């Protein structure tokens, strides 16, 4: 987790230090949705002609969603505080808002806004180490030294691995120029790789925003502002290739000969696809309701592109499924409607597309919970039959996965109550035992399958 710390110096100027940041462009009022935002980088933005600094720590898509709501053209501190307060209520993201005109520091956490003389967001362990190395009277120089101690400590997980600082002065914030440095200081958690990369910088904006990848084949860095790429091969300290003056797409092409690929999207995408990508990030962060709102904002545009249509309905199905499961676990009557919507969206994909493993397994799960949620016996039986069929389709697509075998056995177990005679009962029991054995053949330690098998055999005996 990153660390951002703000305090006033003896002249009442606000000093900000951070271990990482997104690239800063003077003309950019607020960051637009981009791959920079999705893949790390920083956390500190100067807005309103550098008169206000906003920093966040936590969920980047949640922060981006909040930034999208800030009206830059009619800028006001009160509107920013309201938007960020609402965003922080989900308890995933905290914010610092620093006003260079009034020299006020606001910390925003869990929907609470509080003016403070000093405040931090992010890593608590890093904050403790930082404050051990500063005094009440410390200014920017001491804060930078303390932050570098935090960054150098291997026990503290630092996102960017380099100190970025800013200070308010005459009603504006400025980045300090001492950070035009000659060495990238980030730690790289890959076995037998250098911890220092020899990069000469002439950047006017303190440092570079970068994307990187790494696996057993080696790793590569691409620095956006410098248009500089570095590719390291496995177990070698010197770079095998230094590529200057090239665009991101060209660097990604160069990586392929080393079987490497940067984990970001390259090339232009439509606004609909961008919203789908953003929605997927919200879904991964557990922001299901926000994900649904983002996708439904597309309206009929969902139908204009097959890929958008598939991904939109898949995400909606998954969101409604997870919301329905949570509601069912809480005993809420809303669970049935939510799970019904999940099945509805998955059904659209089953009708319009070739069979997909993820769609089938998720639809099966939704059917099972829907069966538990309804009190109508006919509907209950239909739901569990639906789960059996979907898991069967998933097995046909990929028979090397444990999940659909076990889930089909579980759905059949729920159907035992509907057996009309011993012959039907024995047939369903045999299906359950067979699926449990297939699951155990793939994973001998799959205890829930072993327990279910033992239970139905005991019951039959």
C-alpha cells in the first residue's frame, strides 16, 4: 500500500510527501480514465490551477469514479469534499484534500471530513516509521528524508519506491525540483533481478510514470514520458535491450520475442469498451452496485457491439448473483429478485453465444441460490434442475475442473426430496457419488466432495 502524508511547516505552508504518483501534466485538471489509473502509478493530483492537491489511497477505480463527478469548470472545495466524502463511505478509499490558498488539510475517511494540521492516508506501518523520524517542527527536507527511510525499509510495502513531494507557496502547490533524479529507486519483487535500474532522467516533472511486467522469462519496463523501454532477461543484471524514443505499442511488440507482455491495454478502444473495462475493475473491487450503474448508463449502446454486449451482460449477471447471494445469507427477501436478474442476464448469453465455461458455472451457482431462496416447490425443483444442466454444460466445455462436478453433485442432492420412488432415488444418489468421485480424482483433497459422497452413501444405506 502507498503512503501519503501532509503537514504544515513552521511557515504554515502545507508539505506533502508520497511514495508514488501518477504522472503529472500541468494542463491536466483531473486524471481521465486510462491505463495509468488502472495499473498503479500515483496518487497525487494538482487541480484548480495548482491551488488544490488531492491524494487518494485505496481503490483506484473508486477514486476515479469520484473524480469523474468533480466539476472542474465550477470548482469549489465544498463540492469536492461532498463527492469524496460519499466515495469514502464504502470504506475502501481515503482521501487528502489540501488547499494552498487557505492552507487547510482535510482528511476524508469513512464519510467523515476533518480539518487537521497533519494527516496521512495509506499504509499504517509506513506512517509509524515515518513519524518516528520527524519532529513537530519538521519541514519538507526532514519529511523527504523520513519518507526515503520508509521506502528503503524492506518491511514496508511501498508501491512506487520513490519519494515525491510538493509544497504550498503563495497560494499554489509546486513539486520540488530536487527530485529530477538519476536513478529509479523502486524495489522489484522478482527473484535474482537488480534493485536499481540505471536510468538517466531529464524529466521536468520529477519522475516517470511506468508500466512493467515480469515472470520467469524476464521483465520489462516502459517509461511513458521518456518513451524509454528496458528489457531484462532472466538472471542477467545488465539489460539485454535498451529502446529509446519508441511508443508504447512498439515496445509491447519488442517484448513478444521474450514471451513477455505488459499487463495493460494498448491501442484505442471505444467509449463503451472503456466503460466496460472500468465496470470490470469496479466488479473486482466488490463495488457491485456501482458496476451495475456504470453498465446500465450505456443504455441501448450495449447492443451495438457483440463484445460489449457479452461483457456487459456477463458482468451484470455476476453482480446480481453476488448481491443475491449476500442478500440470501442475510435472510433478505430481495435475494430472489436479484438472483432472478442474474439468471436472466446469463440466459441472454447462453441463447446468443456459443457455450462459455464461466457463464455456465456462474449461472449454475445463481440457479442453486435461487432454488434455496424460493419457497415454491415447483420453482425450487426447476432451479436445481437448471443448476444440474448448467454444470453439465460446463463439464462438457472443460472436464478438468473440480467446481462443476461438485456443484452438479450438490444440485442433485437438493433434488433428492423430489424423487418419487426408490429407483429414482438410487439413480440420483449414483449421480451424486459419481460426480464426487470425479471431483476427488481431480483434487483428492477436495474435502466437501468427500463429505457429500459419504453423506449420501450413508443415507442410502
